[in-house]
C-alpha cells in the first residue's frame, strides 16, 4: 500500500512509522512548490496523509478533492506521531464499518 505524505520537511519519523505499519512505500511532497497544486496523485497510492500545520490551505483542499475523486482515504494530522496514529486508527475503524 503506497502512501503519499503532503507537507513537512523532516518526515523521517512519519516514514518510519508508516513503513512499520504496512503503509510503504512512502512518497512525499513538501507542499512548498506551487506546482504541487497541479500534480496528480500517483495511481499506486492507497492513502494520503496531509500534515495540516505544514501545508497551505489551498493545497490541502485540492489534495482532498483529488483523493476523493480517486476514492482514496485522506488523513489530516498535525506534526505529531501520536495524532497520526489516532487518525489511522479512526480511518481503519471507519473502513471496517463501511465494509460491514
């Protein structure tokens, strides 16, 4: 399951966490370039993580719209492994309930 992280500069701890929990390989867009608003999410992506305190509002909205069009789950998180973990657990529970 490939994961796209949008936002942030130093994301090694997030990459390590996601890899350890089966969400690798990890792709990263730092969100600083205007061109990233026009990129397409790679087809192999299965999860989008947006670090909300590291990305502008317009890019966050755009990425959510694109992910929704591709039926991809989107997780919004601050720069905190604990909050990322909580968001992933919530997403897993929601997915499980949807499948029932």
